[in-house]
């Protein structure tokens, strides 16, 4: 009787785990909601905590309600999150509204807020399409990229464009007005937040793509702004990377390399070495497939920053990979590109936001695109999908036409640029935006790259530069010094990453097979495991067997099935399900059972594990999926044996 009760308890636990996975599979997406009875412009707040680099600080968290489209009087309302980190001073100056980069990224994290809130409230307003009640997710796009033979290869680009079209149709069918997710509408969200919070004028601190929002804000509402500081400035027409510009930036790094003893000892001409390597990227590293365009796109992103905090996704690590002569380093870059890039952006919001530069991108392609540059078109193709990319199937907003070229502004504006910024070169701000600013000033920080380098290098200098400008309008960059690019600062090289990836994967798979072999040998020689040992084995072997089975799938993806993704159902479920099912069977049954019962138990354990793995694969997407696959496989395998044991009473100890 006690054994029967323990089986019932175990049955309830395993069933509960599987029901939890079912809930995760069908649960509605958790997004912000428009408060009942709220009208456009309303803001409700409550006290909350906000994480900064100086620790957790008290803040006000709220929900701002705005029309989805201000061009439509009958538009539905959407909700956006608002966070205000209050100034510590009893008599603060104008608040600082932060505008982060992207596009397609959140605006609700800003650890550097603690550098600015001594004398200013710091306000974050969520970006529509990313942070609010309507999120323009396009999982179709990410899945297409993950399932491609090459990230931006000739066969992949049309497929990616089709998935953008499918996403647009789906979102439109759900009642979303895709033309309402423009920069202009974002600016009006910020203006609504300013009004609701009771500020007469505000300061802006923007970075990268966020600087475009700051520009349009200054053109539409100059009287609402006190001062605007733009870091890594992106003027109109530059939401793509022109390979000619990238080549000139590689030449800048070549000069820095010649002046560096470590780098110059490895190559007399960095740009030429990178060009030669990129021109002949091998198809594989041994049996492991290398995706050419994945290497190129990751190279572009890595060159954006050169500070140690960005490693290993930074310029010194990238340069080391190209100079190492190690094909394994290129393979590691290919793998990291597959894993990180396709899901790094909320693609629907990116498409709506970036559409303002669609004519500029199309003009680039119409003029021939890549002229034979070092990295080629891959990075711009990644964002735009080539000359027949997403802009041909995604609706443009009528808001955009007026703001596709630079306009004059009288707002006091500070432009901050890094001299070797691969994403937003300093000369774009100098030549294209600064002349239109009647009260504009620019600071170019030597040897710094994109936004993260500014926040990392000399935090006290950046704090002084910004707060002095906001308080007085004066520009004082005297506390910055020159930080030479440290080409030797490569704490984790791509070659090392390659060895770690292979070492962990092969070792994990081998250990799982050895463990399963040891369990099978014990089962065959001694007839099985005792009741207590069997229970512990089913608990303790789940993780090594599950991970080992997944690693076997990963090795297949890396070698013979590069179209697949390492965390897809086809890569995770078969291996993890099979090994967990076999392990559960060996730990829970005895060899002296009738052959009919043994066969039924084996089928139940493996079949249950595979079905549970499938359930786990749809419960949570992305790189977390292998965890839920393992949990689902273990729960379902044990549940299957429990049900079989309760129904037949012929399978002993499945819950003991």
C-alpha cells in the first residue's frame, strides 16, 4: 500500500511538471496592458526599484497610455512603461530623458543612470513595438535566419524577405497598424511623457539609433528641449553600413596597428591581412561547417567597440582572430553569429523604425552595392535583406517623408563621437549634422569606438562632460585621456572559444554515452538497480544524459546539417529524449521481468521521453529550450513508466 501511494505521489509530481510545460506552451505573451478606463496621455505611477551600476535606487514606475496612431482619430490605445529615477538633489535641474540605440532594442535598461541623477531626474520611456503593450515580434524572421545554410547567402535572403512579409500580414491581421511605429510616433510618446510628468523642458541623452529620435524631437518640439547630448551620432540616411566606409575604418585600424608593437609584429598591413583572410574563408574546419556571411556580419559588429568590457565581441578579439591564421577562430565566429544575431533584434520594430532610411538603402543597392570591399555586403544584407529585402514588403509610414534629410535646429546640441567608431563614424556627424546646428558642438574622443566605449572609458570624465553640458551648456572634455587600442588585450580569443565549444560538446556527449554504457552493463550483469539507487539514478543522470544527447545533436548540426539551429527541436529532442528514455528504463526496471514487460517498459520510457522533449521544445524558445526539453523528457519518461506500473503492477519500483 505504501508503495502504491508513493507511486501516486510521483505520478502527481511528474504530471504537474508536464502540465507546467503545457502552460508555458500556450500561455499568452506577458505584455503591458492599458489600464481600465485610461485615456490617451494618462500616466499612473508607483514606487519601485531600479538597477544601476551604483546599486539599486528608488524610482517611480508607471504606465503611459498613448494612441497607437496619432494619424487615425479612431486609433486604439497602447501602453508604454515609464521609469523615473529621481534626482538626489533637493533642487534638481531639468530632467534627462534617455534614448537608447537599436533599432529593435529596449529602452528600459540604463545602468549609467546613477551618473546623471545627482542633479537631474533620469527618465526612461519604453519604445513602442518593443517595450509596450504591442510588441512587433517576428519569430518567423529569426527562425528563417537560424535555419539558413548561410546567414545572408543568396538563397537565404529571399526566404528572409518572405518571412518579413508573413510577419507583416500576421501583425496586420491582429489589428496592428505597422505604419504607426515610426520615429515620429516615438517622439510624440516622449512628448506625452514630458507633459504627463509635468516638466516644462527636458534634456536628452541619446546614443546610436536613439540619436535619430533626438534629432526629430528637436525638429518637431524645439521649445520642449533644454539641451541634447548625442553619443555615436547617426544622421539621416545611415541605417546601413556602406562597405566603402568600413574599408576606410579598417585603414584607420591599420595605422593604429603599425604604431602598436604587438600588432605590427604580426602583420605589416592589418587591412590587407583581413581582406586576404575574408576573401578566402574556408568552407569548414575539419568536419565543422563555416558559414561565410556569418563570419562577415559578426566581424562588423565586433569592430564597433574596442574596450575590454565588450570582449570577446570587440575589435582586439576580432583582429586576433584574423591574424591568428587559425581556421578554428573563424568557425567560432560562425557559430556565435548563428547563435546570437538572428534573435538580437525585435525585427518588426526594426523594420518600421528603419523604414525612414529605406530610400537611402535602396539607392545604395541601385548604385551597385559592394564595390569589392573587405567584408562585402553581408552586414547591410543582414539588416535590409538585400536589394529586394524587407522594405519591399513592409509598409512605410507617411510620417517618414518629412524627416529623411537633415534639418536645421537651434537646440543646444553636443555631439560625442569615437574616432574609430565602425557603426557611426565621427565624420558623419561632422560633415552632415553639425553644419545644421546653430548651437552645436562636437567632441571626438581619440581611439574610442561606438557607444559602449564612451560609457566604459573614464566614467568620471563622461559624467563630467554630460552633467556640465546639461547644467551650463559648456563642453569640457578635458578629463578624457587617450586610450590606445590594446591589440594584446584578448582575454578569451576566438581560437580558445572554438576549443571550448568543441571540448565541452564532445566531452559531454562522450560522458553521457559512457554513463549510459555503465548503467547498461550493471543492468545486464546484476539484473538492475535497487529501489533507492534506481530513484537516485533517475534524478542524478537526467542532466548529464540530457545534455549529452543534446550535444550529439549539436555535433550533427555543426557537421552534416548546417541548415538547422543548435537549439531547435530536431537538434535537441532526438538525442536528449533517447538517452534520457534509455537511462530511465535502465534505472527503473529489472532484467528478470518478462520480455513482454521489458519491451513495453522500453517503448514507454523512450516514447514518453521523446514526447516530453517535444513538449519542452515548444514551451520556451531559443537557447533555453534544451533545458525544458530535458525536463520534459525526464518527466514524461517517468510518468509513462508510472502509468504502466500502476496499470499492470508488473513493473516494480518505478516510483520508489
